[in-house]
C-alpha cells in the first residue's frame, strides 16, 4: 500500500515538476491576479457613474481587493447592492419628465372645468367661463388680467385714453378769395382815390404810388 501511494506521489510530483505545467500554473495565477485587479477597477468606475458620493467608488474597489480569495462572490454581491440607475440615466429621465410637464402646461385649460380650450376662444363652451376679452380699440383678443392692450396700447384702467391713434393729415389751407361785394368795394375805393387825390400833371405812376391799398 505504501509503495502504491509512493508511486502515485512520485507521478504527481513529476507532473507538477514538469516545466510546461509550472508555466501553465504561473499563467493562470497571473490571469487571476489581473482579473482581480480589473474587477476592482471596474467596480470603482461603475460606482463613479452611479453615485455622486466621492467615497463610495473607493469603498467598492477596496471591498473587492480585500476579498481576494473569493473576489468573484464580491463582484456578484456588488452587482446586487449597487444603485440600479446611472447618473446620466437619472438626468435623462428627469429631463424627459420636465419636457412632458412643460408640454402639458403649454396646453391651455379652462380654469373652471379644466377642459382643453383654444387660445383664441373668448368663452369656454362647456362651463361658459370667460377666457378672453376683445380690445375695444383694435378688436384683438387680450387676457382678462391685462391692464392695457399689447397690440395698440389701449389703457383699460383709463378708458378715456387711446394708446395709438392714426395721424391726422391736414391739407394746406389756401387764402380765401374775397367775396364779389368786397371786390366791388375795393374797386370803388381805388377809383375815388385816383379821381380825387391825384395832382394835376401827375402820371399814372404817381397815382399808383399814392394808392394805399396797393401799398398794403
């Protein structure tokens, strides 16, 4: 029996003593060490993408390094306890939710019955709630809470003021011609002045110079 065990031991020793087998064991050990370090680095990078805590990535990598003999189990346990979503995925989900809420808020609803209404409606057809009003100056729709019209500047708090008025174009005024009776009066005055006030021997030029109406 001892000879059989000795023979088996010598055979096993010869196998392990073979240089090829020893090289294979060395390669396998180096592979396990690289896999161990790679698992620790992967856990470090993965935790950085999943949390904003600066200590958590180092803790995850240290947990895998410490559990050297059973690091595959440590990796499996890390995959269970790690956060399920990455930071980028959380941001994308939040942005999608905000965009959806913005679209919902952009759709106008009636303040009374919460039914969907059009922006150009004046009254809700369901509950007859007043939604808008018409500007009396430019006849465009304005909000109920507006204090003045954004289109023409009409002040609703002071109805006597109009925001924008059309410019008044005035035609040039011409001097009115005198009436026919006034023309005859002026002609008679000129004739009497020429007949009575002109001196003898004076020519027409002198009469024209003494005409007060002509000078005026």
